[in-house]
């Protein structure tokens, strides 16, 4: 989707000709973001302010407005659209999930997640895996459960320069988990250059 140029932000009270049929605006106040319709902004004030813009923010707060489309909700990108996946045998970024063939309900098992299982991923100061995270999605559950995250912080950087360090953290994480219901384990990994990658494995704990 091509980027949409909206121009510079406007300060509070400068409606800039906003009215019926014009784009809506986003009001940003001290870290808060509010979306207002053009009807309310025709006078340069947010909804519920009765025309008194000061009610939206404390004294001295700077309020900026940015134009957005009325169909802004339909144009949002989900994070999932940026996460890649592939066959780990041909793609070094894909996290590989390993666990015992038999998983018993309520009994702890070790789940190992590795990046670069078949094709080693670089582990240098310039190119490395930053973290691995593991989730579990119950077959009947509505939301995924965050089981844990492992960060890899040593990639050879020292005061002497890049790739001169005596220790490196390899992108392998082991999680000890108990699972009571069937579901899916989902692993995500983050490469500092090539972004987010994921893989998943179905699990059916036995009684």
C-alpha cells in the first residue's frame, strides 16, 4: 500500500478547515491518542469538550492533530502480516520446536526451540537472533498463552570492537511446561536484520 502523505501536524485549535466530508483527525495528548470525527473538530475542539480544548489536556500540554482516512480501521496492518515462516530445512531463520513424542496431561516436559537447526544462523555483532518466545494456544481457548521468552545478548561486541568478544549466546531456548489440554505451541524468533519468524506444532496431551 503506498504511503499517504498527511503533511505537518497542526496545533490545538487550528481546525484547518475541517468540516463535514473532510478527513477525521487524530488528537495526541501527553502520550494518549484519540480519534475524533470531523463533526466535532469543525470548531477545533475534541468531542465532549464543549468547544473548550483545554479539557482534553493539562495545562502546557501540546496537542497535535494528524489527518487520517475515515476508513482508517480497514487499512490497519496486523502484526501477523509481518511475521514470516518457511521450511526450517531451507530457511535458517525459522524457529524449530522439539518436544517428546508423548506428552502426558499435567506432567512437565522440556520444549526446545532452536533457530538455525539445519542451516546455522549467523551469530555476529552485525547479524544475530535477539530473542525466542514460546506461546500455547488451547484448542478451545480464545487467546494465546505466553509461556516465556529467552533473550540472547552476547554477540561478540566489546570495547575492542565488533566480533572481538570471548563469549557468544547461541539462539537455543529450553522451556519446561505442563500442558493439560490439546493445543498448539507457537514459537517466534526475531532477527535484528530480517525481522520476525514463526513456526508451530500441535500437541495432544494424553490422560
